[in-house]
C-alpha cells in the first residue's frame, strides 16, 4: 500500500474511533430521559408500551456499526483497541461529571446543584451498568463477527453483521436493564418490558444499518483496492 493511502486509512480509523467514543459517552450521559414511540398503535408488552426506551439507546447502535466496519476493513485487533479506548473515555467522562457534581454552584448559576445532581447524579451507576453490558456485548460482537467472517471466508457480510449484532444487543440490553433495576434506578416491574422493547428496537436499527455497512465496505474496498476478506494492516 502506498504511503499516502496508509495515511488516509489511519485518518479514517481515527475518525471512526472518534465517532464511536462520542456515541458511547453521550449515550451514558443522556440515558435518564425515556421516550415513547409506537408506530403500531397501542401495542403493549407486559403492560408497557412497545417502544418505551431510553434516549441513550439512540446513539448506541452506531457503536456496533462502527466496530463491524472496523472489523471488516482493519481487523479484529483494531476493533478491540477501539473498544478499550471507549472504556477509558467513558470512565474519564465519569470522573469529570463526578468532579462537576462535587463543586458548589454559585447563587447566580443557571444550573443549580440540585438540578445538576438530578440530571447527572445517577451517571456513576449508569456508566457502571453500561460499561458492564458494553464490555460483554462489544467483545461478543467482535468475536462472533470474526467467527462468521472466517467461516464464510469473507462472504455473506449481512450474515456476520446481523448475527453478531443480534447476539451482542441481547446481552447488552438484558445486562444494563438488570443492573439498573438491581441498583434501584428502574423498578423491577418494568424489567421485562424494557428488555424486550429495547432489544426489538435495536434489532430494527441493526437491520436498517446493514445497507449502510455494505455501502461503507464497498467504498473502502474500492478506494484501497481490497479483495474480499482482505484487511488493511495499519501497523505495517
């Protein structure tokens, strides 16, 4: 690979990593707002509306799209590095929030101590729950993705993309809701409904992002003249 192509590939990897980390950190910060969306009418699951989910779910599927794209183009090692970087960024953001919550607000501050604590006070628990779910889900996603990639010799991109995402999203949704209920952040009565609603929502997003993955993989392979199952070695 030409030197200029290698520099471009590293720049793309950097930007993908930035999008991944931003999506992950933001999802942890905004999770406390829940919204209701039900395009199928008054459909309920265990007494709860079909899609009654946290806004933190909105940016989170982007992280799985990005890790699948990195896995496909740059390999398993680089995908795992992004996951580890995301963990570091999340805990560092937690430290900043904790520090901001500790210092007293002035009398004229637009955001008083009580409001700040109400919005961000539970972030520590949220990040812990999210990180436990995230660790399990992302590493499972990458492992399953490469299992199917090796088994199919780089063919059937849709298969490994969806099979890996379905499995990892089920683990993620169950784990994070279970931990939040265990810590008393969400009542247990909503556990089943939130798990099923969150999982179904993420499955829909995973199916919708499959064409995007195909598109980006096609662009990358064409630009860097990659054969099927060929990866860019950024460390070479």
